C-alpha cells in the first residue's frame, strides 16, 4: 500500500487555540444555588456559560444560567427553547456577554458530555466545559475547565476527547471569604464584618510572612532567585504610599471614624423608617 493511501488516526485540534479560562465567583455561586434548587429526581445540573474571549485567548466566564434537562444512561435531552429564551433575556441586560460554553455539576466529564458538547459546538466555536464539584469533598471546591478535541479516522469522526485547560478563580478578598464559607457546606452562623476583616488580616499577615521567608531564603542562597517574583515584589512595595507611622495612624483613625459615622446615620435612618411605617399602619387601623 502506498504511503498516501494509508488511513491515519488523528486528533483535530480546535481552530482557535484556547490558552486558559478564568471564572468569576458569581458563576460558582449560581451553579451551587441551582444545584440546591434542582428537582428531586435530578442528579446534577446543566447550564450555559456566558462571558467573552479576551484578545490573548483566555475565556472570561462571568455569568451562567441553568437549562432544564432529562437524562438516562444512554441519552441527554436539553430544553433548547428555554436555553434560547434565557439567552435573549440575558443579552437584553448585557449584550456583551455571549455563550462561551456550558457547565455541569460533578467531579468530571461523564458519558453524555460529548453529546452536550456537540450541541454547544453548534452554538459557539470551541465551547468550554466547566465542571463543579458541589459536594465540596474534604472542604475543597474542585472546579475544572475542559475543551474538546475531535478524534478522527481519516474523514470519519469517531469521538471527542476532553482536555483540561488552566482555570483561574478571579476573586477579590471579600469574595474569597464567602467562597471559603461555601466550601464548609455547613456553618453555625455567618461571620459579621469584624470577623471577616479578622480572617482577611490573618491571611494578609500569612502572605507577608511568606514573602519575608522567600526574600531571606534568596539572600541566604537557600533558593534560587526568580526575576519575575523579584519584580512583582518591587512593584508591590513601590505602590505603597510613603507615610510615617503617625500619619498612617491618623489616616486610619479618620477613615474609621467616617465609617462609624455612616453606620450611625444609616442606623438612625433605618429606625426612623421603621417607626414611620408602624405609625402609618396604626393610623390606617384607627
């Protein structure tokens, strides 16, 4: 047989390379909320991911909504009409958000994932498949992102192989505190503002200690120097305002007093509104 007549088993890579993905905490919270509210007979939740593709190829996942479905051991059926209606509603609010993929709850890719991936591949090129472990086993939230690569034998498409890509959870400190509470799955009470600030300050002090230890190790020659980390530390230190300790204390005290004044005024306004509502109700009864 001539070399040109051979049938070759090959992977068809996506037309546009997706380097990585990043997901905002709102998406994780939405998925967990939909999982809690799922029908009794449903084992998992499936939905659509919305966002945009950044110039560097990173998929920015900013929103999501659940799509009703039924599934068995052999097939999965999505409510396509509901999916399109929800998409139209979301784009009326934020037209810049487009479909970037879909999600499912669970530890990873399942047997029916290729069928759903095929549907979303007709909606958008190279969709992301996001999996969220809503069980938070061992207190960790396992969130993974996948892209599919078609496995072909000559001109015949055989299957789709899922490949995991890097995923970044984009959270500010306040969102991270909420995500840490969510991972516990059961708490006695939600922390107040001071308790949340205490946790945040404790994490900040731990990070500062890590930076101190790294710098000392580099100076002592225990670990090799990394120019990227050095530049990052230098930029961070340079961004801090140069204030003397007394000036810094005054700035913090003034800011704290302003915040306490706002809390006091808002408490007075709340009390006045509650009193006015009760007087209005009593006047209507009389």
